[in-house]
C-alpha cells in the first residue's frame, strides 16, 4: 500500500442553500461558497444498496443464487459536531423546515443576523422537508470524492455538557444518488464561534414570564431533540427508479430532558406536575460579540406551552433531583401562538435561500 488515506486530510462541505427541487443538486459554485466543517467523526456518505436475487426460486437444480440485481440506493449517516452558531442554525433549519431571517440592528451592527426557526406547517408550506447537497471525501482519489444528493435532516439533537461547547447531532438521509469527482477550490475551514455551556440561562414557569432557575439545573443534564418522522414508505413512487424521490414529513416529535435540584422548602414543581399545569420553557446559550455589538452569537430554544411527561425523583451525587421528561405529546398548540422556536444569532445572512 503506497499512501494510506488519512481522515484528518479529508473534508466535509455543506451549504446554507436548499436544492430548488429534490432531484436537482446544488452546483459546484454553490458548494464552493459553502462552509467546510470539522465534525467529531467523519461523514463518508457510503451508499446502502438492496438487491434482488433468485436464490429462493425453485427448480434451478441447486440452492444458490445465479443472478443479483441492484434494486435501491440510499445514503444515510450521522453528523456529530461541537456547536457553533452557524451549524446550529443550519441543522435546526433543515431539520424543522422553516426560517425567517432579520437584521436586529441593521444600522449599528449590519453583520448580525437573527434567524427564527420553526417546524414547517404542511397545510401552508407543503409536506416537503428542504434538502441540500453535501460534498465529502473518503480518500484523495476522484472516485471517493463525492456529492451526496438531496440530503435531509431526519432528526437532530442539542446536548449541553457540564462544561465546554454544546454538542449537535443530525441523522441524515439522502436520495442515494452520488456524483463523484473532486470539488475544485473548496472553501477554507469554518471558524464557527463556539457556544459554551458555561454561558447559559434556563427559564421555566408561568407562560409569558417563566422564572430563571439556572441555579437549580443539574449541569450536563439538558438535552433537546426534534424529528419530523419522514415518510419512508412513500419516499419512492412507482417509476422513481433506484433512488428516493422525495422527503415528505409526517408528525413532528420534540423531546426535552433535564434534571432539577429538589428544594427542601418548596414543593411547587411536584404540585404543578400533579395538576398538569401548562408552563413555558426557554433556555439560551451565548457566545462572543458580533462586530460592534451589542449582538452576540447565541442560540435560544423556547417551548411556549409545555407540561412534563414525568418528573420522577433521582439522585445526583448526594442531592435529590427531579428528572424532567417531555415527550411528543407534551408540547401544546394554543391558538395562533407558536409551539416551538429555535432562534439563532450569527453572521450568516440567510438559510435555505
């Protein structure tokens, strides 16, 4: 073996742009204007194949297959990366499907942009989750440098360790179609300002005016997840060939977990849970200042009407804790109000377009 392929010398390139249609990949110019990422583990995008064989057919005179044909291609995988404001907004936007971007201080700080991300409304926005094109490398040969078509974020999660940067994960699924060849002049490695968990606030309580209970939160216990439960059964249709042809959404599922110290003098969390009280939850993590300020890189997740599925007691060291768990049925829609928003401030002007 002359030259072993080193993972550290490979690259992963993503774009903030969505494809104009499921089967129409982004151009190389779009990818060259994208971002090169450094994930925690490589994203190779290997195809998964399914086959037809005649092994079970009768009267062949033997028990072996005599032919094998490829029926379907698919690409699936997971991306794990330490959280910065650009990638947090990218994953949430493609995972939830809808974003509005504004300049909160256009005159004083024009490089700061705020992105409000929500689950798309199938009745208004259609059932198609936005998809993008990813460029990835497995070795320094053209056949292992490839563009993965029509990548959707099947689900994503935010985790907040006791210290250090937040962690992001995304389950990816593509059409299965791949275009090989090197990407000329790829972008330089992204310097994505990290969002460190030491800089967090956590509010939980009355709707519209939740209380800051960050001092009661158990460090490292906070996790948030979201998925649209893609319609895999109808991802292909008769005549669509080997590849997926769409990314339709079904029902959204949001989850949230955290642990809260039990107060010796107050039983309010228990009584609220037993009464089924509808509350609001909001947590925010901030980073460095953008330009002249006062805007900073940040991420906020907000559930406007929630009630925990369970808060069994547990132990953290020598402390008693409530173990909060919110499932898909515990996020309520009240009138025209939002159910769930993810708001990110960074220097990226737009997502999807």
